[in-house]
């Protein structure tokens, strides 16, 4: 994201459509006026950090039930145990929400880099003891440096950033002192915009040879797609050629120079987030857009890829809907990597924040939802922008709180006019949204599938390494409480009180206590974690099989292999398909490989492998593998789908249909489906096109209804689509009911 230096005009950047994103540099000269402005100043965190086994049994439940029911605390019933029948259901109580958790559907193991945060060299407070303590208490495991777009003007040897402001006490060694005190890892931006591979290699040598910091993760530049090549520029890039191909070749030069110093480091390349500007934009002189140019050139050479995500939204409700889009956008990115033979390439989301109500409660909910959504879709680090950022445009949130337009987790104590932020290092609500993540899951725990029947409540679940099961619930309703009724599959709780943690609207700390393990009140605009404990003897001693590897895929089969489960002797392995929060058994075997058959051509399957012991108990699930079946190798029809242009919120595509069979066709119907429900057809030409949900039907116009046999001719038509997420290509086309080969 672009940085703003003190006194400089804000620069704009575009991701979906051009929009202004301002970072205000924080420096020592800013006034820190203690003043109450629309929202009481919050006190500093008074907590010993996240806990799993909470104290004060029953007290929190009583308070929450009183809030949900608008009853005195003494009247609240706190006697219900896990597994007891729910008092009501969503069918007879509009405030009730059914939450389904399938502990047998593994989504991935939480890495120690999962919960990340950006640090910026204009921030005079970034390395103070108070900041270090707060960052550690938030559970941060990754710290990014030197700060967004400053990465492309920063020279590490001189600790300078020409054209920008550098605060005292922010040099690399001071930053590494913070990293070490927090117990995190660094992720460092090597200067591509105004630097050289040799400068980057020198930084690696200093960090890992001279100082022995063991800095593992390195990015080659920041948002280089914003270098002006597409007409909207904010990122410094002094290269004569600013095309995506030039950047990709530059990445290879940086990788070569940096790994010559330390071959153990991981070096990443910058990509665009699918469905966000400039994804789909092809500049003059280029053969393809940014991702479809960079990925094939760096595939197998870059150790990871980098995306940023700043979703739009005109209000709190719209912003809180956007994390649901992120899953599809990340899946599309994985598809693009897969097409280049790099499906297993790790993904880093090294900047994210919202565009509205940045330091109020809605953004706390957004933060928790975004982190866990990204991690559940294969991202290995999510890095919030920013530690401190600075006061911006003042507005009011739906709950009446003052929003200071500050993208920082912690207040920088600045003022705009007569309105001043709380004192320096006062945590804003997103701080607690991130802190709540560690109540749900820590490194080594496994994310498992969860869902709800309400658009106002999001759910994420974690099967912890110690056997507990934690469910994180986000109530996005600003004015009404809801009651979550937990429905568990693949897990048996012991019936003891659940550990509960809650971050309420307008609160200045996280509350912990115990509660009912089957029915949980959710206050308005809140984040709640409910942690259940396993019933003795119900869990298998077997460890989870390792994440399966795909050996081969056809249009109807997929062959998988995996490392055996540990901790005992499995009698059988079972392969399950994830279908929402339900599981479908596809096949079983006594070996450590299997072929799944009777799959649908051109479909996507998310699969887990579980081991079964001699007592019939299932192990934990493996981490998932995603399989995309191909189109048929042979068919009597062929379809070519081509994206011809995109602009973030829309795109143009061309479809070419060929009859390769022995008989001519007079009158055709082509059917296909979009993988993402956020795509809609808004215009078309050379065909009649209709849409119902994700499904699209195209039929001929008067002059192109005939398709000659044996590929004697082809028919092409086009359409314009609108998208609220990624514009993923259809994978299955049927011509008059026959599944076609897709090229």
C-alpha cells in the first residue's frame, strides 16, 4: 500500500476500482493530546495474554445471557452443559443461529507465521517497550519491514528512504530487537524499485551471516503492479521497463543473488489479488495481465507469492460481507498457480485492512474473519496494515463510536483539527480482533470446517493440539444479540463447562470465563470463542495422515498418496470429500495411496484423508488437498474460453465452440457454470445468453446456428461479466448435453 510522508499530498491506489488509500506517517513531532472525542479513551491492555482454561466459572455466561435476553444477571440460567438439548433453534427464534462444526474436515494447520503485522520506518513508536509488549500480547508471529511502499525506496545500509520520512530508532537492528522480544519472525522487503540484486544480497549477508538473525522470508519489492505501467502509479520503480515480464525477470535476478549468500532463505514474488485491480488488465505491448505473465516466469523458482487485500465497501455492513469473497479469490489464485505447475506454492497475504471504519468495532470483526478465512484457504501469513499509522478522516461508526481513519492497531496519539486520538499505544478494536485469534488457535492447531445458517454470524473452528475444539463466532449485527447453537460432527465433548472469551463492542479488553458448550449468547458487534474439551476415550490415538499429494488426475479420477499416520497402527485409510460442512466418503484402502473414481469432469474437489484404528475410531483429518479434474481428453465438441479484458469489477470474455463429432449440428445449446457466485453476465453478443444463479445457457442467433462436422467451422460469442470477487473461468462446458474438451 502506498505510504504518505509528512506534509505530502496523499497518493491514490486502485485495487478493484481506483480509490484513495492514505497512510499517514507517524513521527515524534506529532502532538499527543489526551482528549475524549466521541469515544472514551481506552485503557491499555490489562491482560496476561490469551488463555485457554479460563477462570471465574459461570460469571461470564451469566453476563452474556443477561445481555442477550435483556434480563438482570441474576436471572440468567448458567446450568446447561455441553451436549444438552438447545433451548431453541433458528426455526423458532429469529435470534437463534445454528452453527455446524465438522472436526473431521481439516482445512490446514496454523503455522507460526500465521498472525502477522506490518512495521514502518516512519513510526517513531515501533520499537518502544510498550509497543513490543502489546504486539507480543496480541499473539503476533510475523513482523514485516520496512513498511509497504517504503520497501521500494529503502536502503538498509544507510537506513535512508529518499523522498520519505525515517523516524529515529527504526533501523534494521532495532527492528530485529523487537522481533526477538516479541518472539516473532521477520519478513523483509528487498528494494526492487530503486535498489539492486547486489544490495539485497548484501542485506541477506548482514542479516544472516554477520548478525545471524536467521531472517527466512524476503519479498522482492512491494506493489510493483502500481508502478505506473497500468496508468495508476504509486510504487517507486526506476527501471526503464516496468512491465510484468521485466519484474518477473528481475525477481529471478534477485533470487539468484540472494540465495548465493544464503540458499536457505525463501524469496517471494508480488502478484495481484484475483478480482482486484489490475487483475485482468493487459497493457499495450503485453501478451497477458500481471499474474498470467509473472507466474509462468517465476513458477518453480520463487518460494512463495505475495498478494495484498484491501476490499472496498461503502459502509460497515458491506465491508463485513467481503471476507466471504476472499476464499474465492484465493482459490482462483491457486488455480492460476496450478496452471503453471506451481500449485503447491505458498501464498503470503502481507497487507490487509478495510477501507471503512478502520479503528472501530466493525474492523475488529473484519480482522478476525479475514485472518481465519485466509488461513483456511492456504495462506501462511496474514499481515495487518499497520502497527501505528496516524489519524485520517473522522467519521462515526454504526455503534456511535468515533472512527479516526487510522489504519493502525495502536493509536499514534495524533489530532486532526480539534479531534484527537486516544493516547499513544491505546489499542484500537482491531487489536483485540487479532488478539482473539489466539484464544481460538495457535501454531500447530488445525483449522476445521464450520458454518452457520445466518449471514449475520460467521463461524471458524480450530481443533487444538491438546484435543480441545474451539469455535470463534462473529456477530456482525450492530444492534441485536444472537444465540449460537453448536452442532458438532467428528467430535464428542465431555460435557464440562466450555471456556469462553468475548470481545464486546466498545470494550477495552477481552473478557474470559466459562459458559454453556452447546448454546452461546453473542452480544451485538462481538467476537466470541467457545472452547470445548474432549470426552475421554472418544478420540483415536492415531495422528493425522500427512497432507495427501496428487499423483495423477484425469477427467473422472484422481490418484492420491500420503505418509502414514503416526501413534499406532491404522487398519484403514478413508478419503473424504468436503461438501460444505458435511463429509462424503469416496473410498477406503489399507494402503497409503488410493484412486478416487467416478468424479465429474472439470470439477473441483477438496479432500481429506483420515485413518481408522482397530476400535473403529477415526484420527484427525489430514490437511486438505484440492483436486481439479480435467475436461475429457476425447469428446465430440471442443470449447475455448478466453478472458479478453478486465477492470477489477468486471470483465469481457470470448467463447469459441467447435463440433469435432461426425455429425453436423443445426441448433446448439452451450451450458456452463461459474465457480464463483459473485459473477453475473451483464451483456453479450453473437449469442443469446441467460443466467440462473451460477448456471449460464448460450444459444445461437439466426446466423450462427450451424456447426459443421469434424471441426469444419467454429462459432464464437462474447459476454461482459460483473464480479464482486474473482472472475474465475468456467471449467465445464456441455454442448447439447455432451461434456466438451476445454482448451
